[in-house]
């Protein structure tokens, strides 16, 4: 059986060599037909720690690395853009008052 390959977004990079990746999907409600947003959470092994919070990554299934880690990082598809809102607001205040 071939290994599954998925693309998701890193939602946590706090643990060493481990990333929490969410894979978003749409599911149609069986009775009402409305599309619902669902997500699958995977714990991914990242040996070089090359992915960070907000990055879009490609992951592949692998033999279990630990109790919860069954995925490995293949590559970072797109770097995330984490915006510091507090810094932006402070800069806007300085520009407006000055």
C-alpha cells in the first residue's frame, strides 16, 4: 500500500523535532447538505526543525516514531507570514501622532 502524502499548516512548533500540523477539509452534512469545516491533527517528525508556526508543509506517512508521531516532514511548501499586530498598532500610533 502506498504511503499517504498530505499538505497542512503547522499550528505548533514548541516541541523539539515535532510539529503539530492541521489538515483542513470540507465535509458535506448527510441530511442538510451544508459544507462543514473539519480538520485532522497530525504530529509530524521534523529532524532539521526547518518548519515553523504558520508554514504550509507536505508530510508523508511513516512507521511510528512515538505514541502519536506517525508522519514525517517532506518539505516546506510555503513559509508562513506571522504578523506582530501589537508592533503594527504601536507603529501606527507613532505615525499618527508624529
